[in-house]
């Protein structure tokens, strides 16, 4: 005899899984992209207004460049170093 279904459809099953394991999930790509763009904009404003605490070379032309430079800066690697 087949076991009774716990969920009516796969959407309910997935929602239940996410509810049980939500704290184990990392941040979404969308959230990380938004935070990167926000940080890029805030650094650009701070550098323009002269109130930045990081070198101006950390600011890249795009948000992803800025994040790569910032990772290099806090890691002790030159922000203007070569990348892949």
C-alpha cells in the first residue's frame, strides 16, 4: 500500500523544505548583487566628498571591480594588481 502524500504538490513540498532549512541557506545572489552596488555607490560618494577611509584606488569603474579591489585591499593585495 502506498504511503499517504504529505504535500499536495511539489511547490508545497519545496516551501516546507525551505521553512525547515532556511537558516542553512546562504544569502541570495540578488541580495549580494544589490549590496555590492550599494557599497560601490556609497564609496563613490564618500570619495567625491572627501570623507572616505579607504584609498580612492579601491573604487573601480563597476561594482564588481570595486568589490574585487576591496577584497584585495583588506587582504593586503594591491587594488590595482592584475586579475584574471
